[in-house]
């Protein structure tokens, strides 16, 4: 299984999480989204990550390519999402940005996997919650850094299981 981990980052937190995710796979490339999306066809599993900015905005570099994604045919690809955010200061928009990625992946007919429980988080509202679950991995390095490693590792195992 070849894994492509695409991320946007401004402060470096999302990049750090992308590399932690890569450590869980034998064949993973970590690519900053500013390098483009032409490589999407090369991977069995695409993992997309973004921090949430402002009141639910996608990280800037993602905005360059976001509209192109929905025009792609990703029907033979698994796509999993991860978001970084601050559930205390931005409790009403915690990891909202990955909902934008989710909607584009759906329009491209990707097989979305990696939904996770909201238990253990304290937030008011998130657009990244569908049917009571996060639509990907939620990471809060500001308020819960001690939980990130276990969350990343468990999520990667979940992805491997969901792809079987």
C-alpha cells in the first residue's frame, strides 16, 4: 500500500503530525500541498491534513488546489483526513477546515475512511462532525499534546483495518 500524506501548514504543527502519521506506514510520502496534487494517482491511500484558521477556514496553500480536487476521479482511492486545531479558543469551529476537504473528496467519489469518536474532546461545535463522529483525526497540540501520539497511532491502525 502506497500512502501519500498531503498537508498544509502555517505554524508547523500539521507538518509534524503528517510525519508522525508517516511513521506508521512502510511506504509513505509526506508532501506539502504547495507542491501540487499531480501525484494523487500514485497512491492507494491519500491522507489530507489541514489546520483550521479563523472561524473555520482552510489553510491558505490548500486554497490553490481545492477546486481542482472535486473535478478529479478518485473513485479508486481511499482518502482519510486529519485536522489540527484549538478546541478551547475556537470551540465553535474546531477542525472545521477538514469539512471542506471532505466535501471535495466526496465530489471526487473517493472512498472516505478514518472517522473517529468525539469522546475526550471539549468543543461546542464542529463542521467536521457527521453522524456523531469526526470525519477524520482531530488533533489539538495546544490543549492535549499528551494525547496526540496515541491518537495518531490508533488512527493509523484503524485506517489499515478499514482498507482490508
